[in-house]
C-alpha cells in the first residue's frame, strides 16, 4: 500500500471521529482552524524562566482526557513527539523533518550507509516529500485539543479553583504563547488577560509569581496585549509587587514592567502610578538587591525617559542625568522646560556639584540669551545650584561672574527687577566660596569684585533699589568681607564713599533679613571702620539703642545677636562718649544680665552662644577703661560685683577671648584699687607723745591690704588679693594662647606697680607660686609684647634681694634678660639693663641709658 493510500485512510477515520463531536467543539475548532500553522511544539527555554523545551508536549496538558487520542500516525518514530512538519522518504516511511535530517547527517558524519531508521534498508537518496495532508490533520487535531484546554484554563482562572488547577492553567497559557506569537491574539480574544491579572490578588505566592510570569509572556512583543494592560489599575497592581519582601515576586514584577515599558503609552501609565519611579530609582541604587533586579529596574527607567513627566519625577527622586541630558541635547523648548524644573528642585550638596559640572556652562549660556523667559529659567536653576560652596566654585570656574555682574549693573530697561534680584541672590551665593576674586575680571576694564569702582557701584545700587534686592546686595558684601584678606579693600571703599552711615541705617530696617544682613556686614567691617561706626552709632539719632534691642531680643543666642554684640565690642575702648552713652541708656545692665543668664544656664544653648558670650564680656570690660574719669562706672562695677564676675569668667576654659577680656578687665580694676582702698585713720599722739616722740607707741593696724595698705575688698576696691583672682591669673600663665598669657601677666603686674607696696606684691606672688611661671614666660620668649611685659615684671621681682640672689645663679634667666637687653625695643632694653644690675651682670656705674621711672 502506498503512502498516499495510508494517508487517505487515516484522514477518513479522523473525519468520522470529528463529525461526531459536540456543536461547541465544532465552533471552537472552526475558529481556531482559520489560523494556519498555529501552536507548533517548540523547544528551547524562556528568558528568565524555567526550561519549557526540555519537557514533553504532554507535560503542558491537563491530566484529563484529550479531545481525541494521539494517533500513532501523528508520532515521529525517531523523536517520539507529535510531528509538526511530517515528511516522507524514499521507502514511504514518515518522519519529523528535523529528526530525519539529523539522522541523515549522522550517517554521513559517521561514514555509515544511508539506511531507513525503521527498516534499516539502504536508501539511494535523501529526498523528502512533505506530507501536507497529514500536517494539516495534525494541526487541526492540535487546534481542537488546545481549544478544549483553553476552555478549561478559563474556568480554572477563578477564585474558587485549586492552586494546582490555577497553576496548570497559567502554565498552559504560557506554553500556548511561546509556541507561536500569533497565538497571543487568542488569549486576548478569549479575555483571559484580565483574569490573569486577577490572579495577582491570590493568597498563594506560587500563583502570584506564575501570574506575573504569564503576563510577561502574554505581552512580550505584542502591542495589542500591552494596550489592554494600560486599562484600569493593572499597572498599579504590578507596581505594588516591587515592594514585596519575596525576591521572586519582585523579579517577576520588574521583568513584566520592563516589557510593558517598551510601550510609550505604558511609559506614561507607569510613571503616573504614585511612587513607581521612586521605588525603581531606589532599586537601582540599592546594595541589597540582586543584580538581575537592579539591571531590569535600570532598563525600565531608561525606557521611561521617553516621557518628560517621568524625567521630572526621576530628577525629583535623585536620578538627574536624564533631565540634564535633555537640558544639554533637547530642543529650545525642552531646554527651557528642564531648566525651569531644575530651579524648583531641592538638591543635596553633592548633586549640586554634579549639576554644576554637567550643565553649568549650558545654564550660563542660557542666561546670556536675549529671551527673558530663558534667562529667568536659567537664573532660577543657577540660584538653586549655586547655594553650595563647592558648586559655586565650579560655576566661577565656568565663567559665571562677568555676565552676573553685568546683569546687576544693567539698566532697569534691560533687565526686569525680578531677574536682578535673582542675579543678586546668585552672586551672594557665589561670594561665599573660596576663590581668589581679586584675580577674576568682571568689568570691561578688567575690574574685579574687589575693585573700588565695583564696590562703589554695589553701594550705589544698594541705596537705589527696593528692600529685596538691597538685602541680597548687602549679603554679597557680607560674603566678600567674611575673609580677613578681602574685607580690607571693601572697608577702604566704604570709607572713601562715606557709605557707613547708609549701612548703619539698615539696623532699623523693618525687613528682618535686611536688618540681619546689615548687622553681619557691619560686624565683619567693625575692626576696620570702628571709629566711623562709633561716630554713626552714637548721638541722639544714632542706632546704638537699636543694636541693644537686637542683643536683648531673644532668650536663645542667635547669629544676629552675636554679630550685634560683636559690633559694639569692636568700638574703640578709649571712646569715652560711647561708654557714657551706654551708661546713660543702661545698656551695661543688659550686658550683665545676659552674661549671668548664660553663666547660670538660663538661656537656650545654640552654636552662637560662644561668640555671643565673648561679645558680652568684651563689651562689659569696656566700662573698666573709664573708672578713673567716671564715678558712675565705679559704682556700676561695685553694684554688680564685676570683679567677682570677671574672676569667674577666667575659668571659661576653651573660650580664650572671654579669658582675655576678663583678665584685661581685672587689670583695669586692679589699677584702680590703690585709689579706692580705704587708708586707716591714725589717731593723734597724746601730750607726752607729742612732746617726747620717743615715748609714743605706733598704733598697730590689722586687716589692711598688704599691697595697697588700706582696707580692701573684692567688691568695693576690686583688689585681686581677695577672692580667687590671684590664683586663677597665675594658673593662666601656663595657657597655650600667648594673648591669654599676656592679659594675665598684665593683671598680675598691677601688684608690682608704682604706688603699691612692691615688696609685699612680690611676697604675695611668691606665696601664690607665681614667680616661676613669670620667669618661664620670659624664658619662652613667644612674642615681643610678652617679652616686654615679662622683662618689666622680672625687673620688679629682682628688686628683692633673695629673688635676685636665686635668679643670678640661673644661667637661663640671665641669658633671657641679656637677650632682651640686646634685641628688645628701646623701652625693653632700658628695663633689662636695670634687671641685669640687680643680679650684678652690669655694674651700677655703667649706666647706658638715662634713668627712667
């Protein structure tokens, strides 16, 4: 019997079987039969999934009867699988084309005779004839078989189905889609996609994972199926899985989203899900995620970049590169849009530096265009980026200063006031960075920011604009004057322009920002224009009272208060007019009160409490400079027990300026002790004593000060022998800061001053173990001022024979005095000569200098 006869007989039998099927099966098979070449069995593995090709065709079928059995004629004798492309060879045997071709190739390669694998009879040719009728029959059988399975799968994708049935249904759908891409429209037409999505709500983790995987297979390379996924909240449901604890669910969800993100319409949909982009960005930067998830998340974000809104969201969540790329490479409209959005973003300092390096030059070019909208967008972005010192420095390197200064000084017709304010704000940010502004030209004649005419222009602009720009321009000057180097040319320009009085008036500005900026500026300048400030602040129309309102404003110590008290502290100490006005207006009472509050911990601590306290103590010490001329100052010091307060402040370890100011105040107070001490009244001698003085007895006086010779107290005469002043001043001689040592030495020197009992002063210092520290200061020879002060004190000490004898045997001290004699200034050399005479290093008859007090 021929192959044709065999095929006809099989066809007749199959047709008889098919004609007896139910009407429903006929309808399904008719629908499916229209698709030629569908559902061929394929081998191979699915991307990121199980290897389905390694399983037999039957492994994907439910364990239920097929529509009809598998006929032997459908099975390839070699592969034992249902044939997809049956062919007949020379002897009439039928095989799967791929299988028989492989057999023939093996025969050739192994040098065997060409034989039939079934009959083992030799063949003359490898010719193969396609069995078209058999192939069509198999395809129809497959279609009908799978139609029933599809119907069963549809019924299994319901909440009431068992886990096993649901998993089998999902597996079948995957197998159906992988056999032939054109089969995916069957899934779509059968409305199975929404049913699969519903399976994402299953309580079974296996079902959820399989559903995610199945959806990925269904939508892969099929835009129509992706469009269905865009409906409703399907995408939102998938995004939720990105936050699941189970790694497998996250993997399947991110794989599915990657497929969906290939559609532009779905890119917008994914981006619109609240938190989706934030989660994806977090995944790409997470160190705990596995590499597969990180890579997929990154690819999703790359696809989402097609949508501008997504790019904005990415930037908002820290993925700025897409926005910056559009800013560099986009159209004019897109550049404008991205620059505008960049100006509204809150950026970390590291990101600001990155942005400045990436698009700083482009933004600067954009701000130089004639289009006001583009300039505004660029200026807003630059304002945001420049608010970090490191990024501001990058912008300076990119050349931002010349156009920025040009914009500021441009006439009102060339640049709107809003853009001038932005320019001033950016410049205020820029000048805080560590740059050599004296070497960067900003004007047509190579002027720099520190050039006198540029400073004059800024001052003129400050006086002729509104409060908002005034504030920013004052902040520009604050930034420039923060450096001890750049403050000097600014101070000189302000002096030459007479602008001090204009700046001082801002202390009373109703705008708090402007007031604070002006106070900070004046504080930066106060050491260099102290007398000008004193002249402007004092008097009936002065603003000294306004400064003290700021100083006493809050319980906490603020930056503004620290700057305000710093201005007052820098006013010339010898300006009696300032001190008397402060006494008249009872400003010193505010200072004492605030100082004591800080000492007692009654104020809220802040990072400005140290400069605030330093300023308070320095201001309080200025009252001690007018004790001789101002009785009210003496009374104030007594009433508020300032000697005791300054003694306590000597213990403020770590606050060198407080210790310096306190020691200097104690020096001034101690100088006045000899004038304030109450000398005892000696009773007149009796008759015999007056006639015969040798018979009279001197009265014995007790309780008198050894140094000042009268009744002394710390409160009333400010005597440093009372309380703990002496011991604490001696202790400070060992301080590492030479200025603290110098101030302490100055205070101790009042015990050896003219007008007091020097011998007793020396004795007191000996008892306080202060002699050696004083000699050590001389030996260390740190500064000229210290040497001058130490030589003066040592000379006074050497007037005591015992000390002179002991020191004469110490070669180090002798050498130090000789060094001062040889290398000191004129006054120091005079005093050193006297000291050397005390220890017999210079004969008394060999005076080199005329005697001086």
